[in-house]
C-alpha cells in the first residue's frame, strides 16, 4: 500500500459530485481506462464514524465514490464536465472487517463492462493489505 498518490484531497473532491461532509474518497493512487485505486484516511469528523469505527454504510459509500472518481477523472481527461451518476445496483457486498478512526483504506475498482452510460464494476477494499470488503456495483450516468 505504499503507492504514490496521483491526486490529493482537493483535486479528488473537485472530481466528485459529493461535497463535504459526504466525501468518502480523499486520494487517487492510480488510474487507467479499466482500473482505479482510491483511498480514504478516516478522520474524526467523518459522518460514518460511530465509537471510532467506520460503519458499513461508509465503506459502501467509499466504494461507490471510488467508481464516481473513475468516471469523473475520465471526463476531466477529456476536458468535459462529468455527468452525475447513480448507483443502479449493488450486489454481493461482503464486509469482513470495519476500519477504525485514522485508518487509511484503499479500494481497487475494476471496470468489468461499460455500455451506454451503465458501468459494471468489481471493487475490493483493503486495510494494510488485508481485504476488508468486496462487491460489485452497477452505476448509471444521468442523461
């Protein structure tokens, strides 16, 4: 997990439709047309923290925003404004462990299929190289 950071917090936030305090991605480690690696350092002001534990809803939102970051960066590279996207479906999400305050999680997004504004992705989230969550999401761009 010692990848260099490609984009920092402010640049990442500019590519996401979500705004503080709802931003659950604060760094991008790598990007290609079919993959992205994102990260989040869980801070004390995070709205998904309960008794210093990052909740399931926060993990799922982090995964979804990692997909949104891929789309946002794709449009940014083309000098276009990214349309808003929505989660079309979530399936087979497995959460094995919940991170704590000050942990940094990292998610690997793999684009499985992209057609007519619908993207199917596989996401795996890690904490210190240990897989803590995984699943598939389908996102849909607003027309």
